[in-house]
C-alpha cells in the first residue's frame, strides 16, 4: 500500500479521495486549513498547513509516495492557487513523487480541434447574476492555469490532471454507482443524453484506481459517467 498526501483533504473532491484511499488500506496524509476539525479512519492523518509555505509543503510531501492536489481557488487561495499548485508540483518533482491534480471541466475540449471550454466564451443566462458568472470564470481560469503550467514543464515529473464532468460538486453529489468512464485525450465525455457529470464518490474511485495502477495513463484525463 502507498502513503498518499492529499492537499485540500476536507474539500468536496479531496475528502472523497481521502476516504476512498483509506478504505483500500492506503495511509493518507490529509492536508487542509481546517484539519483539526476532521475525523475519519485510522489510516488518515489530518494535518493543518499553509500550502503557500514551502517548508510546510515539503513536510507534508516528505513521507508520501503519491501526492494529490485537490485545492480550489476559494477563500485565501483565490488568486494564489496557481502559485500554491506550482509549489506542490515543484516539490513533488524534486522528491520524485507522482502528482495528481483535480482540475476543472473547463480545461477540456469538445473536439480535438476546438479551443478549451474556458476559451470558448460564455453567454450569461438572463437569470444568472453577473457577479456569479464572473466568479465561476475566475475559478475556471485559475484551474486551467495549473494545467498549462504542467504542460510547460520540462522535467521528469509524472503528473496527471483530472477534469470531472461539468455536473460535479457538493450541489450534485448523486449516489455512488461504482461506475465511470475515462477519457485520455483531454476531450469532454458525454453520455447517451448528451450530459457530462460524475458524483464525488465515483470520481474518487477512479482517482484511486489510477493511483493503484502502475500502467495507468498520465496527462490530461476526463472522468465522467
């Protein structure tokens, strides 16, 4: 079994990944600002750390075999997420650790020759407040910048950037199904009804499956039903 450090371990995606990894017997170091309030299985060690602090990040990664970043650009990380994830990636590279990053749907393309969803432009529905749309675009842009940084790396870091379907989050938890599909070409995955979504538990199932499989693909992957 591996030791897995999960940054953002109390967030929506992060907590599902922490729980799934612990369920399989992995030792998990779950890192967040509010780790003192967390609980869980004996396999989980909760720790509080500032993910913009190089020494704190290095300490959280030191004992890990695999690193997962499930951070989001909210609260204190709004505007600072790119630098935080770059620090995590640099530290993973320096210490020879494999890195998985939970990204966003908007980094995918609808076809091979199409722009990324974030670059398509968005029409604001009449009922959607302008500030809400602006916040969503700001978040998507920050998440996409992490992928661009990873693609620009020239070192030997083994990285995987995971884009869930558009219907993903605490507002759409769904029921665990034990099923998922994976796309290895950075393209949107649509179901038979033209929808793209994934529940948190099934997303985490796929992430830990990737961690457990030494032959799993790397790069930009899509996960959806």
